[in-house]
């Protein structure tokens, strides 16, 4: 086991867009995707919504993979693999709800299984979790749309009482939002509310419209994360490449935030001592 300093371990974003039918989840996903990569040819839509992704082909020449029933977790994983192998930078899963409630999805399979319900869930949960882990560890940005169960309220409009469609609970397993960095709830007026934000980009903002500029803002956060990781990796590689205490001491004094890597400097100093059989070097005292 090794104790290390914390860092952003993931430069790829995981975004969930949740809303009722007609709220613009697919369209919003495409705008976000373009903002993230600036290249329609590097965007793929895994379409379970009866080819609804093709409705927006006027936006650009993005790629579409039609996923038909059965909507098993394994088929979703295979679709993601296909997109990754094709070099896609952004993968849109439209929608993730079919894996849970669609034909051949988890609930459909569970309803047809015989025997103890609890035991049956122990067989299905690992399959569902495998898909979630595939999303989390993808080398592409992933945007997933999630259907909301629909309901209607009576609202006043132009002095008249009219029914208005609203979204309720997402059609997916409870707790799905914990696996995403950003979660947007979209209403029938296409207003997006950020209900989960690990990036801290939208914590103080009210409802917004999803545009490519929102995607560009998220891309900036991801690129900053990547630069921090690359910088940290270069520092660690440099420390490990130094083979004498004088240069190690000098690099420590010159290194910005060198104290954050004190443990690694100390470990390298001890390795050098052992290899050169010299007198002990008190790195803590001389390194400051």
C-alpha cells in the first residue's frame, strides 16, 4: 500500500442528462459533445431511441450506432467497445434507461427469472455494475441520457389552466447519479438544472440552456485536469531519474510545490545513499 497526495484522477467527463420525453436530451447531448471535442467526426451516438439521433444530422456528420433489443448490459458494453476502437472522443448513450427497463433489460430479465427474487438480483447486479464500470473507465468522454417517468401538472398560461408535462424519477437503478461527475435535469422548456457538480463549474448558476459553450466550459476543466496530471507525472519521473544527492537537493529547492513530493524525494535520497554507500543524508533538514 502507498499513501499519495490527492489529484484529479480522471480527465474524461461523465455527464448524465435526465428528463421526460421532449425535453431535448438528445439535442443537448450533441451540443455538449461538440463543445467537448470540436469535431463531429469524433462523436458517436449509441441510439436505442428508434433512430432519433438521425433527426439532428443537420448539426454535423457525427456517427450513429443503432442498438436494438435485447438491451442487455453486455450489448451496451459491446457498443461502447466499438466506439472506442473507432477512436471516438465523445460517446453519447441515448438512452441508458433501456438497459434498466427496456426489452431484455435488467427489470425485464428479472421478471422472467424463476426462484428467489433476492438470489436472482445477486446474479443481475454484477451485470449492471459491469456496464457502469465500463462507462467510468472509458477512454472517451461519456454522456448518457436518462428518461424520466412522466407526469402532468395543471399550470396557468395566458390566464388559462393547461396541463404541463414534467419529469419525475429517472428510469434507471437508484443511485445512478453517484457514478457521474455532472447531472443535469432538463424540463419541458429545455431549461437545465445542474443537480450534481463535481467540477464546481455550475454550483452557483441557476437554470441554463445547454449549448456547445457549456461543453467548451467543461472541456476547459478537463484540460486543466490533464495538465495537472501531466505536470505531476513529469515531476515524479524527474525525481526518479536523479542519481546523486546534490542534483536531488537542487531540484527539490527549485521544484514548485516541492514539499508535496517530499515523500518521493526522501525515498529517492535513500535509494541514492544505498547505491553509493555514502554517509546518511538528512533530506528533511537540508532540503529546505
